[in-house]
């Protein structure tokens, strides 16, 4: 590949370097959503400062950028994308070192994990008008998110051929998965029955290129549209939850029920346990309660408190 940015030890054009970086990562097969995230975060950094032609200026700008107050979760997301981009710049010789080196990740704030109770989920499921196509579609999207924790952006790209009623499975194809690694999700019998009914509402002239959860005219339903629709349902019910809140709720309930983190990692599509550990920390109080009930020492103490049997 011909270089877009010529190597210069004294200066670098970060905007042009970003364009080359995105082309390289696109050729590597990086998901469209991830490419968009890289562009958004790196461009935001570049536009926040006037002169970023020299490494010294970039390094100072990075320090100022991460000194700005923000949530720990957002800080870590910014660091992830900038570090990835600057690592590539160093690899290509555009920068002598990564200016984000030495900046540590912030301790995750568990408030970013939005978990709601089962009563709230019940209220939410009562809001869509299941007598209409869009209402029943939205109802099924809610069910699957609650049942599997799938990312909304992945679910909205599922095709009819990705769903198997016989084995109650939904396939997330590699090209639509955020991590570019495909996986299979198991759904409950109740969710499968609802999906089977929903397929009966789908126009017979739609082919498999039309997503499973399409709009009324057969076009793709995007994440922003789904977020707005979910928000309206929440306002109607007097509750508050986001599409990712449904994902978080599934993860927490899975662990509460005794599910193991490694299985949860595979179901959520995490590349490693780093992200999954957020949910484990969130359930620490529940683990304490489980430990108190299961510990042999606790049981021995309870046995000692029992009244002695009469001889």
C-alpha cells in the first residue's frame, strides 16, 4: 500500500494518518461500527487542539485531554481508541513513541452497568401493541435482548436464515459481530414461540436480504431508531432503561442464577474476561449472600445452635 503520509521526524499530519489507519483497519476486516468509533474518537481529539504537528505538542495535548473531567467508563473508551491509533502511528514511523503511554485506565464505575429488576422488565414488555407488526416486532426484540444479552447493533442485522426454530438458536454472523467473531445464541422456548408467530407477520415477498427485524417497508432498523422507540415505551411505563441496559440486565441475572463467567463471556461476545468482570463485581453482594448460605463453617455454626435432642 502506498503511504498517504510521508515520514517526517519533525512533524506529522494526524488527520491524514487517521485516513490511512482506517483504510488499513478496514482491509484487516474491522467491523464498520468499530471503524466509525475510531474515527469519532480520534477526530474529536484532533479537533480539540490547534497545533498537533509535532510529537511534543501531541503529548501535551494528550495530557490535557485526559485531565478533563469525565466518567471512568468514557475515559477508558477514549484511551482505548487513541492508544490503538497511536500504536499504529509508532509502528509506521509517524511518531517516535505513543503519547498515551503511561496513562492508566480509570477504575470502572459500576454505575455504567445499568441493571433493572424483573418487575421493570415485565412493565416494559407490556408496552408494545402486539396487534401491530411494529409492536410485535419491538416486543420480540425486547425478548431476545433480555434472553441473550445480544448487542442491539448485532441483533438488528440478523437475517431470517440465521434463526433456527427447531433448535432454538440465533446465529450472529462474523461480519455483523462487533468483534468479527461469530457465535450462536440459545433462546428460551417462550422467545422461540414469539419469534415463530412474528415470522407469520412478515410479508411473503420479502427475501432473506431483508433483516429479520425490518421496518414496515422492509428497510433496516438502525440502533438509533430502536433506542428512540425503546425510550418512548419507557416513558409510557414510567421506567428508565436503554438497549444496553437490557444487555447488562441479562448478564447480571445470568450470574445471579449461578452461570459461570466464561459462558457469559462467550454469549456476550467479549474477546476476553476484562469486560465480563464488570458484571462479576456488580454481583459481589449477591455472592456474599450465597457464600453465607453455602459455607460449611456457616452450616456448622448453625448446627451448634440447634437444641440438643432429648435422650
